[in-house]
């Protein structure tokens, strides 16, 4: 036993594992005294816990004494090692792996220096300290220039700080083949922002519409400007008006942009639900 390896159970699991994993990788060794493979695996885990000196924690759990935890986490056979990170199950393996296999499993899950900085940046964003979060993300990206998740974090932060020009340049460094669903959403925002730079200012568009409420080209442009500013509710209202009143190309453009907004505003499900129904009603 060492300071990085300890017994856990039902009463302490939340603190020992789930809470602790918000700061460090925690491996849980589900074992039982009668299990011969467990007797082979546990010493390897303990040896590596001592060797890694706190880069991960090893929690040993007697599955016979705590069957409810085994059931909760779907243990079907032992030894079963489950890795927890950020309060969630990250990965697992069943059976007695050799030391090389266990070491590879751990090395793949331990956060890199860049990922540690990224975690700190996320906490800073939640606290509203965008400048310090940006500093951490830039430091992380300097360490791991190919880490696209880090790059996207920084792009999103720059967008939140209204630094669209730099966000656009930073995003452009990601090859199209490397983009995932998250990157595609960010690309939509950036593409709309880029297009909006060629449109009249919001005040000018509003003045045009005050003079001529039926100027649907200006209303569509206003919707595009509002989406670029991530002002989704007034944007959807403007675009819906175009869909209702036009029967040609403007209607098609407004409808497509509304669908884009539904994806961008996924954190506002009530807004999306309302306007999905309104759009369906306007189309059919």
C-alpha cells in the first residue's frame, strides 16, 4: 500500500473516486479475495501507482463487500479496472493484463500538460475570467499545437470576447478533413460573421426596414447580422418573417439559415422548439 493506493467502498466512493477524479485520474480495481487473476493484477496496479507518484490514484474495491457498486457500474467479471476522469467513467478493462498493457492503458488516459491547462481554462471561463482562460489556452496550444480540441476551445473563447478576426484566422489552421461536428458548428458561426462584414450595419438595416417593412432583402440581411452576433431569438424572428412573406430564393436562404441557428442554439432548447414549430407552420 502507498499514499496513491487505498481501499474504498460504498460510503466513501463518491468522495474517493467521483470527486477526486475532477482533479486526477482515478482507477478503481474491482476485485475479490477468491479471484486468482485479481491477485496477479493488483500488485501491478499498486506498483504503478507508487511509480507514477500521484499522476493517478488507485482505489481498490472489494466487489463481494460492495455488490451495489459493482451493479451500479456494470461489473460483469473481475478483475475489472474502471478509469474515472472529471467525475465520469472514461475507460475500463477486464482481466489480468500484463504490466505493459496496464501501463499503456494508464498512459493513454493521464492528462497531458496541455490538457491540464485546458481544464484550468474551463474553470476560469466558468468563473468569468476570460483573459486568464485565454492565457492558459494559448500556453496549452504552444505545448500541443496539433490538439484541435484546444484550438477550438480558444476559437470559442475568442468569439465570446468578440475577437472574430483572430478566431477566424485560428480556425483556418484546421484542415477540413479534421473537422468534427463541433468544428462544423463553429465554422457556421465564422462563415456567417465573415459574410456579415459585407452587409450594412444593423442600425442601417433597421432604418431601412422602418422606412419599408416589406424590404425582405434587408430583413434577411438583418437576420444574418444577428446570427453572426449570436443574437438568435431576434434573428429567428426576422428570418421567419422572410419565410412567411417570400416564395423565392430569399425564402430558401432564410429557411436554411434558420436550420443552421437550430444547431447553433442547441443550448436553448425551448427557443429552438418554438421556432421549429413556427417554421414548419410557415412552410406547410
